[in-house]
């Protein structure tokens, strides 16, 4: 299950050597709602990466700092570096392909 990310947790992620896949979303965003179950399923299937979610209504500052301009946006991070970014809804197959091609 994805971890809810607040500013303190985001700092922990930046200082972590683990790979994180972060979903920037908002409750009013229909494409975010379409992506959510696929993101949750991926988090249950992939054990070698961590999954997190940033609610842009609560933590817009994190999105601004990360340069998020559209929702949903997924960012893969490791060692405080962005490895990949993708905006827009995806089905599960496309999501898994995107993740696997960037790990």
C-alpha cells in the first residue's frame, strides 16, 4: 500500500537510497481516480520499490518544489535524483511497462 507523503516524509525520501515511485494527485482529478487502483495494485506486486502518494490539495508545496504541473504525475526517485516522470492516467499494463522500463 502506498505511503502518504508529507513534507517531512519527502525529506526522508530524498535522503534515502531506496527507489520510490511517487504519485502526485488530487481528489477532484478524474484521471487521478482512474490511475489510483492500478497504482495500488502495482505497490502490492513490486517489492523492490517503495510507493508513495502526495495529495496536492494538502501539500502543494511538495508539488511545486518537484515541478509538478499536471495531475496525475508519477515520479521515480532514487538517491535524491529523478529517474523518470510521466503525467496522465495509465491502465495497469502501461503503468507496469513504464515502471519496469525505468528501474
